[in-house]
């Protein structure tokens, strides 16, 4: 299986700061709402925002998910409940 990397899409680490900026308002965010809010704070082009993975789904949304997962494991973000 060939792994293709988008040359202009930031890696998941590039989404950490936007996630933290969104969460800095102190509100409780659902992941489904957090992803587009964090993506909005990035400097992604319109093409990058709609870029999809080969398996379907948003590449940017996937990267936000990975960043959020790492932040949760590091204890920087706490999940209140699943979903």
C-alpha cells in the first residue's frame, strides 16, 4: 500500500495550537464542532480544506483528530465523555 503525503498540508502537529486556541474559551466542545473550528484557525487553502483521504473523510479533519488524541494522551486536554 502506497502512503502519499500531501506536500502542503501541515502534519498533525500543525493543528495543536489551533485546537488549544479554540479550547481556550473554556467552553465544552464536541469533537464534531471542534474540528471545523480548529481548521478555520489554520492558514489552509480552500483546496487543502476539502482534500480527502483515499479512504474517505477530510485530511485536515483527520490531522485534527490525531492532534487531539495526542493532546488528550499528554493530559493537555480532558475528555468529559465520549461523543
